[in-house]
C-alpha cells in the first residue's frame, strides 16, 4: 500500500469517525475505528464497526474521486479521473470478507451484520449501485435499520469482545496485516477477496476452453479467479 493510499484511507476514517460522533447517539451506537482482528487465514483490517441493537455495521471507506463504474458482482471497479481510467478492487467483495471474518470472530450469524461502503470524496456513480454503496446519506442509512437484532446485554458483550479481542494499534500490527495480505494473495487454498476456498476449475467455453484456473467456492457471490501460473 502506498503512502498516498494510506493517507487517503486515514482521511476517510477520520471523516467517518467524526460523523459518527456528531450524528449518532453514543448511547445507541457504539463505534470502533481501525480494527484489526485475527482470522482463520491471517488478519483483516476494518475501517469502522458500529454496534447497536439494530445490528452491527461494518463500514469500508473509500477516498476515490471522479466517475465510478462498477457492479455488485464484478471483481474490480473503474475510476475515471480526467479521462484516465484506474481499476480498484470491488469494495463490496472486500467488505464481504470483513463481515465474514467478524461474524466468525464474534460467533454470530453473518445476517446480523450490515455491510456499508462509503465514498468520502468528490465522486459520481455512473452505474447503478446497491443501496449500501453511498457517497451521501451515511448516518441516514444506518438509522434506517430499525429491526432489533440484539438485546442490550448482547450489545454490551459484543462491544467487550471487540475491545479486548482486537489487535493493538501500531506499526507492528500494520506490518503483520500487510504480511497477511501478501500471503493471502499468494495462497492456492483461500480466496484473497472473501476468504472462501479456492478450487481448481476448467474453462468450458471461449478462447480459454480447456485451460485450468482457480475459482472461489463462493461463486457467483464472489467471482475471483486466478491462473495456475499466478500461484506457481
């Protein structure tokens, strides 16, 4: 990760944390920022976690300007900035790994976790986006979830688990997480996008018919693929 990317991520975290303090009732919504937890295959870093009776909100923040193109199930999205196009990982798939990891960490059903992607930048969506991908309306979306999923006691227990189970902030945790990312992307058994199992598959049609590749077991929700050569 570059210094510029790190700075942009930090800005997004600060903006999200500030809005949480200003517009969400601290007695109802309990926020945790920049949380790194251990998973079954390394570590994962989550920008924001908000715990409430109405579920747990896992928020991935993005600082990407320009026009944004993407689809819910596409492996990568596109940024068009001043006529130049740049690819970046589908943040929904990125956050799917976060929600899955947190559900396993807390021992709760993943359906009680709300995934939210927030773009803190001067950007415009040029393709239809799911309701949980936003560039405005951050706290409004959170407050729109009104079904009670946890008791007050369960909320307290979850907050304590995150507080005591998260890895300490600091350079050593950052270094360990970057090492985990590198290992995960080199793995031939775990999908680097969502953490699912990678399975060997054979292309059945098209110009690559007959060739083998790795595909995620969570297809079609996750469409990550990799050539065998990528893991040699």
